[in-house]
C-alpha cells in the first residue's frame, strides 16, 4: 500500500480506532459484574469488522467484502496483496480454496490456513502462471481481491491478466484503493470493451476518502471498485463503462482539495507556532522570577546605564 502504509489503517487514529474503542466499550458492557464477557454473535460479527487491525481497509470496506463473500461463497478465490492477512482470513473463511499472492511470505499463523496456497513473489510473474494452470484445469475463479501493486502500471497489469484469463469467466473482482490517483489512472487505462464478458464495472462502488492525517494529508486512498465478468451473460448494455454514471468524487474535488490541504497545513503550522510562543513565554516567566535573575538585576541596570 504505497503512500498509505500500515499506519494508514493499522496504527492511524482515524475513525477505525475511534469506532473500535467505542464498540469495545459497548461489547463489554452487557454482563453482570465479574462474569465472563458474553460474546453474542452480534458482538463477534462487529468485532470482526471493527476490532481486527490486521485489515488494511476501513470498516465499511471490510463489511462490504464480508457481505459479498457471504452471498457468493466462492469455490475458488484469488487475493493479490495479503500483507497481515486481514482480508485473506475472511476470503479463506468463505471459500473452498484461495490462491494468495504477495511479495512477502505470510506470518506463521497465516501460513497455517489449510485452504490457502501462498505464492510468494511478484504477482506480475506468478499470477499469469497460476491463471494458466487454472485455465488448463478448466476451473473458474469465482472471486478476486486486487490489492497488491498500487502503481498505475502494476494494478492495470494485474487486472488485465485476470480479465484475459479463461479462468475468469464468471467472476466478481473487487479492487481496493480505487480513489488513489495512481490506482485510478491504471484502471482508467483499461479498455473494458476488449473484454465482452465484463458485465459491470464500477470503480466507485464504495467511494474512497481524502486523508486529513499528517502523514498522508490530502492524499486520496481506499475505495472499492467492482468488476463483474460473466461470459455466459455477455455484456448487459453494450461494453461495460468505467464509472459511466458518476463523476469520480476525488477527481472532481481536485482544485478545492489542494486549497483545503493548504488551509489545513497552515492551520497546523499556526497551532505549532502558538504552542512554541506559549512555551517561550512560560520559560521567560520562570527565568524572570528566578533568584539568579533577581540577583543579577543591578548588573543589568548598570550595563543599561553605561550604554553597553
Ligand atoms: C495493501 S497491502 C494488502 C492488504 C490486505 N489486502 C488487507 O487489506 O488486509 C498490499 C500488499 O501487496 C503486496 N504487493 C505489492 N506489490 C506486489 C506485487 N507486485 N506482487 C505481489 N504482491 C505485491 C505488498 O507486499 C503488500 O503486502
């Protein structure tokens, strides 16, 4: 996740953290004192969405992915970009088998997932190979999450490799970080008309956001895009169009975003300067009231009178 690193949704004190804390309070508030904490399915489901910081996604996106998986119950799924396994755990829980791709080897407890085949290395090399194998076997990939290489070239390549494969015939593809300009540029460059099996493309299926955090101030991240391939149905209404019904919000905001970012930046600078002035005033007050300052008062007065 370029630009938005782990701090983005792991450590960042954004809505994720605040909601998580408030949910924990509610989840622990319903048993008599001293009894073990009751874990209703209500609290378990919400904890799964709000309390697991291994996801590198917002709670709304987690909920959307869990909802899609619950409806689809894929036989075969692919995930590109595993990281700490937040999304992979949920995909594996609902799918018979998952092929997971990441440059980095999975954490030991993640590697124990019995129905996941891990492919460690560059997805641009490994994915076409695996898709080739699956096509040879005549199997269909039911679900894909694309959340690996976030460069324009990289995300385009992963997506086009998927779309070009006969194994992606009746497939629901989710693409993360569609609000990010690099990811968006890569996806916008895909000519959907080349794949008549595409029946639905919506890059703002779940819109992203523009960060107010210091480390990512003004950057657009998150957002879930959706592509549906259905080789049996054929295109529903001509070749699928990317974001045909709506203007992408983060692109629209362009100029006003830049101005806002500057205002936010100025406000923070001003706040820092005010704090510094307060600190210096306190220091000065302490100095002036100190014994040594009072003792050296006559010396300073003499110096002033002699003009030196
Ligand atoms: C945003 S994280 C994935 C987060 C995960 N889907 C989740 O929400 O829990 C992106 C991951 O993609 C991996 N990645 C980046 N470029 C890649 C590439 N070319 N091939 C394979 N993995 C890649 C990174 O190592 C990183 O772990």
